[in-house]
């Protein structure tokens, strides 16, 4: 279905008898017959491309279709090149984590934030720890002051399933 929508109707594939015709970068020919439009396109050495097939009468444009497609692909490539890819680094913690382990993991998180990566802190609750999920939030709230000078808390600590998650993005 997607293939059919992206398909371009041009030259001999056009079935309409009358068209509203425009020349690329020039004047409008008005409403002309298909034969006249094809003849004009052949004189100019260009293609007749149907732009709005559902209009009454259908709208066609005389253009260099190969050049047009090349420019469209170039635009898409440029857009992809300018796209920023977001990398999320995940740091897992537990409720029974020791202070020096927290400092070690926070040191890594700080390095990630300095490199411009997003950091996701995650506290996994096992077995009986599920009875007191507040302990997971407390761990994350202990971590936050250690990284707040480098990052912005994108999502505050939130309970999701067996995890407490907190997202931190680097400051601009």
C-alpha cells in the first residue's frame, strides 16, 4: 500500500484527457489536453508529472523529474546528517548498595554526562524489597545531588514495575 502511495504518475501513464498544466520555473499553460501537454514536455525535453491526480481537472507539471528526485534525496540526506542521535547510558543500583559503590557509579555517570550522553539510573527491587519501594526512591534521591551540577533531571524518580527509574540529561 505504501508503495502505491509513493508512486509517481508521469508521461504515458497519465490517463486524464484534460490537465491543468504548469511548466517548472515558468508560466502556467492553463487547462490543456493531454496530447498538447505531452507535446510541450517533449519540446522542452522534460517529463510531464501528475502532481494532483484527484483535482478537477488533474494538475500536472512539466519538469526534469530525474533532477527533482536527485534534489529530494539530497535534502533527505542532509536532514539525516543534521539529526542528533541520543545515547542513553543505564546505571543499575540496588537498595543494599554501599556508599563507596554509589560514588563509583556516580563517577561513571558524571563521565557520561560530560560526554553529552543521557543517563538513566535504575534501582531494581528484589523479593521483599517490593514491600518498601520508597527505599528505591531514597537511593535515587541520594544520587541526584552528586550529579545535579552536570545534568538536569528529565524525569524524576518514578516507580515502573520492579524498577525505580530516574532520567538525567546533560546541561547545555
